[in-house]
């Protein structure tokens, strides 16, 4: 049985999580933001054992660029050898764009 994948967060994903927290705090419901962050982190932690469980991000069809959906968010991650790197946490309706 292979070992657990190592999980890391890109600076862009950390900024996304901070923006989620700030958005709900600004709407006077900080507890909602905190709950969503806990739920998102719980989904990401499961990727350590099941890194291929997310679907391939449909915009690109690249096997290593995947996502898991936690409404209203999509958690986009890059799959590598023994590792998972979360690159974005965006609202589900937003399309992912690769840098040029």
C-alpha cells in the first residue's frame, strides 16, 4: 500500500482561504466563514489518503490538475509523485485559468 500523500498549499490558495474568511466576516457572519474553512480543510486532508479522488478539472483535461467540489467552492489541486498541492479555492462557478 502506498504511503500518504504530502499536502501543501500554494500562496494563491492561502490567499483564497483568507479572502473567504474576510468575506463572511464582512457580512457579519464570521462563524459561517470559519465553518466553511474547517470543511474545506477536512476535504483537503482526505486527499492525503485518496489523492486521485478528485475529478480532472474540466477546463484542461490534465490528469494531474484536479478538483473537489464543496459547494459553493471548488478546491483545485495539482497531483504529483507522493504529493498534493492545493492551488486555488474558488467559487464553483468560476473558471480556472492557467498563467500564460
